[in-house]
């Protein structure tokens, strides 16, 4: 699912059913392009690893 990527582009509407055990991750490039104190970019790979590591946790914490 892509939200608001490019003005004027046409996108096809689709529906997806999620199971209770599914994980939906919504993020912006501000997450993957963030830098730490050592000037290392967070990146997509770290985001994927963080989701894998924490996906079993409750959304309520």
C-alpha cells in the first residue's frame, strides 16, 4: 500500500484482510532516513529487523 507518494498519479484501490496475528507497519522515509549520533542512517534493513524483533509484542505495550 502506497499513500500519497506522487501527486497526480493514479492508484488502484485494493482491500486486504488482516488476521489477528498479522502485523501492519506504516512508516515514512523520516524513519529510514533518520541518523543516530554516529551519523549512521537507520535504513530499511534496521527497520525490518526492529519489526521482526518486536512483532510479537502487544501494540499497547
